[in-house]
C-alpha cells in the first residue's frame, strides 16, 4: 500500500517557564506528521515532541528523509520495517498515524480531570491558594509540586505550609525529577509517610538508583518516570506506580493495548504537546480511568497557551503549524 507522508514543524512557548531539577525551560519545538491513503481516503496524524536538544537533533536527522519536499510517497510495509530503527519520539508519531489509518482507535475519549501542576519554589503557595479558592467545594483536587528545583531549605520550609493548606480530600504528588540524594529523599519521605493524601513521590532519586528507589518504596509510594525512559524493561517489572509519557516512549500501540486490557498503576502524563499529541494522551488517560486503578492524569492545565495549535481537530493543528519544513 502506498501512502502520502508530510511533515511540518511547530514552535511555541509555555504560558510560564517550567523549573525542574533538570533545569528551566519554556520553549517547545517539534514536528507534526500526516499520513494519507488515497485508496481508503483515511488520514493518520502523529507528533514528534522531543524534550531536550540532543533528542531534537536525533529526531531532525531521522525526519530529514521526509522533509525535503511537501509530501513523500511511502510504502506501508517499508514504514513498519523502518519504525523500530527510529528515535522513540519519531516512533510515536509514525505509530500513531499508522494506528489511525487502521482505525485502531474507535472512540477518542475526552481528557479526564487532571492533576494541577504547581510551580517550583516560593511561587507554589500563591498558585495553590488561587487553585483552592476557585476549586468547587467538596470536589476532589490533586496537586503536583515540582521539588528539588529551588533552594532545598526553602522547599523544606514550604512543605508544612502546603500540607496545612491542603484539604483532607486532596491528593498530593511531589515530583523531584530525580533531583534528590538519598538523605534528602528520606527526609521528605519521613514528613509525608502515613499522610492519606499522598499519591506518591515521583522519581525522587536519580534514574539509575534503582536500589535506593526500591528501598524508599518500602516507606512511601514511589512512582517512576525518567527511570522508565532510561530502562524500558522497568515498565514490566516495577511494582509501583508508573508515570507514562506516551510521546517519549515510541510506538503507542503497545501501551494502548495495555490500557485497553486494564493494566493497573499507570498514570498518563504530558510533555506539553500540541492538539495532535494531546488527542492520544487524552484518549489513553480516559482508558486509564476505566481501568482498575483510576487516577488523575498529569496534563498540566493552564501551562500551555490556547489557540488552534492545541485544537482537538488535527486539521486545525496542522494548519496552525504553518509552512512545511
């Protein structure tokens, strides 16, 4: 089967800078992918959304074969054979587009209610106060705070204030992005151990410190994030919660099947994608809600700007991306 493939680039800035243990960033750049079949008339869409400069260069090299003209004719079988050799972010885009051509997704589920992402450092408290002031009384709220991203003693002094403000029905996630050493992680674990509002400590230790992560998980719930990207085998072996970022993991069809089959303890998270990638993220998060361990996804509401680039209509997103690469 012959398909028409086209690629477009996009770039935008988050509504405000995001500070994590890995650094500060605001600019997002990536590519959109469109696959069409003249025979069936169907169109499949994908998104390449690398998170760092090194991966962006790798993706640019991989996409180079398709960006030299407005569209390229491709053989379906050859694309499937090529897919495993591509960077994970490109594998996601191509796998997503092929899946849509095959009508693997029957219903594009809407996004469930998301956890609220709090900024790092002292900016956390005023944002938390705003959230709590505007949140409907009696409705549960989940908040995620970026830690290990500012002065450690400042963060430590803010924690009691955060815990005091959170209602008893709230849920809390502390995301260190691998930025703590073991003593600091143990200190924080002691402060929240036994608190019924705690969902988990998210990637509290370095991605390679599996021994430390397992030991910490004996005290408090620990969710892996970056470790799953460095060691994909952990996706099958880690017994606790997993933060899954589909756009960074490769071909989404395997994760889709797992969610359809009710795989437990998976939480779907954003990489600040456009509307094309978000369609997949929202649908997968919706499937997770139907499974045995429903939990609020990490969609970071309010951090991405509005506009057609974030539309639920892929054609609008494609048009908003502008001129072909």
